[in-house]
C-alpha cells in the first residue's frame, strides 16, 4: 500500500487532532533524549543561619584553583514543560596575575633604594639610630654572627667576598638591609682597598667598567658606601661619575666620611642622589670599652639631631657590645631603623 493511502486511512480513523498530539509527543521525546534530564536536587531556599566554618585550616586557606571552571547556562523548556540544561561550557581561567594579592607586587614607581628597603617599626617621634656593618662577607664566621644580630641593621658587603650573593640573601632573609661596600682609593699608598678598586688614575671607560662590576655583584640592595676612599672621595670628577651611576640605578649613597674633605655629600646633593653620612665610627679602637663609649656617643648624637648613623665592623668586641646593646634601645626611647629610613627622612623631613 502506498504511503499516501496509509496516511488517508489513519486520518479517517483517528482524525487530525490525535495525529498532532502524537507528533508533539514524539518531538518532545526526541528533545529530551538529545538534551537529557537534569537530575540535580532542587535548590534550597536561602537560609538566615550563618555558614559553618571550613572543617580544616587547609580548606580555609586553600589557594584558588587555576583549572577551568564549568558554568551551566539558563534551562531550556520543552513543549511538555520539562526543564533541561545544555552541556556545561568551560570558562576561560583567570591569569595568575589576577589571582595574586596586589599587595605582594612591588611598586614599580619606587626607586630601587625604596623598593628594597628593610622594614622597620613606627618612629613615633623617637630618635632614629641606624647601624651599618661594613666589610661583610670576607670573614664568613663573624659575618654570620653579625647576621644573627637583632635588626633591622644595614649590612654592607665587600664586592670581592666569596659567595657574596648567598651571604647577602641570608642577611636579607633575616630582616636586614643590604648595601654594597665599594673599594675606593685611600690616602695611604700602603693600604690595599681590594681588587678592582675605584682610583683617580682610571680612564673613564675603566672607571665605568669597575662600577658596573661592583654594582653587579648583588641583587636587591639599596645603595653603596665607600670602603676606604679617603683619597678618591675628595676627587670631584671621579665622584661625579660614580654618583651619576648610583643615580641612574635608583640607589642611595652613604658617605663613610673616611676623609673630612670628602665631596660626597656635595656631589650627591647637586646630582639629587638620596644620601646620608656616617656620624660615628664604633670600632676604630677595637677594645670593648671603647666600643661601649662610642655607642653612648651614638645615642647622644641621635638625641640631639633626631637621628644618627653608626658604622661598625664584624669584630668580636663590636658584635658582643651590639648583642647586649641593641635589645635595650626601644626601652630607652630610641628606634632602630635601616639606613634607608634616615635617608628617606632627610628627603622628606615632614
């Protein structure tokens, strides 16, 4: 029998209404079979009760997942009134930078001497004291002892010390601030400042090569101070070149003041280089009594001026005195700061 004749018989027997219902049912079954039922439980009504805490600290502080999340789109309603959901669609994962806390990102508009400054407590109007430990790195045993001192101190590492990066990183992890101790020419020709020292007789090209080498020895440091240099720091053309490189890198300069005739402060001021100068040497005389007297002179200078900078070295007498003296500062009205805090104060006294 032909299809048309079969259709005519069905129409005569059942009528058009039944045929349309049957077709609709078939269509509905077809959609459901393709899309599928949503067998999820119905959402609960919103509750006013507080959410329960996570069951473990690991759950409470777990990192956000970087795996693609799955989202369901709005439900589709079939002709029979059945709600179904299409297959989940993978969303694009957020980049890691979007998930990282903004506070951990270094501020790109800050100079290196500010970005790598050690953290110190609030000043609250108290006199500030900064202690720089020079010649770090050469005597590894005493340098390690200095790193264990309560801080923040400023550790100035000699350029030619072995494993200088590793030692400086240990000091930085201990909360101290890092500087580079750059060897410069002394007045005494018999005193040896160290390899690749900055001297007056260098050509411009060689002087810049030595500065590049010295400043390339470390990372995450705030600036430089001179090792020896009683002759070179009085030489204005040479200090111009050195401090121009310090400025270009966004660093600070501390004049160790190994000569009363140093032009370091004058050149730094003219070139707008952040700077400060040493007030007290702690251990020209390495006896314990002498170091104690110099610490009292440091306190007096800080009280009179509002801040003071001392330079010491990893000598036994110096370290022993500092081990006893540093923990008492706060109780006696002083605040220990890294040298960058005093430089910053000088830049903006308000």
